[in-house]
C-alpha cells in the first residue's frame, strides 16, 4: 500500500503497526530520524565529538534505538555505531547528512558511551 509512511532509514513503506508502534510512536520515530540527521550535520560541521551538541546527537540516537531494542546498553550502542561505519549502506545513509557525518557519529557515540 503506497499510503503508508516511508521509513527514513530503510526507505521501505510499512504501516506504523508493523513494528507494534502506535501512530504517535511512529511519528516520534520519524521526528527523531529527522532531528538526528539535522543535528548530526550541525555537530559534525562544528567538529568536536565530545561537545554538548555531539552528546545530544548520541542521546537522540539512543532514544531512537529504544524503539527497536528493549535492552539498551552502551556496549551495544557503540557496536552498532561501529557497524554503521563499516557497512557502506549505513555509511552512505549518514554521510548523506554531510561528508564525514558517519565517522563523526561513531566518535560522538564513543564519547557518549565512555561517560
């Protein structure tokens, strides 16, 4: 069905209930996706992965993950971020926000996870 929202990460269309999300939760997930990319671009341009701005990106990413994970840990968060950088598909997705954004996201999550 083409009327379903398109996931910003995968590009696939699916009903909000496909992930067990309410329409409100699905809207929040989409808002987070947009907010992460916008704030990531600004933080990466500023260049400091240990800044408050970079920390905010990592926190937003953590919130985003809680839509999919029931057992968040910093170790898993960091492992996922490193996988993003290693996988050309994810790297391209995050680098679409700006050159070097994927690497910056990994460094920001590294700083966040060592707190």
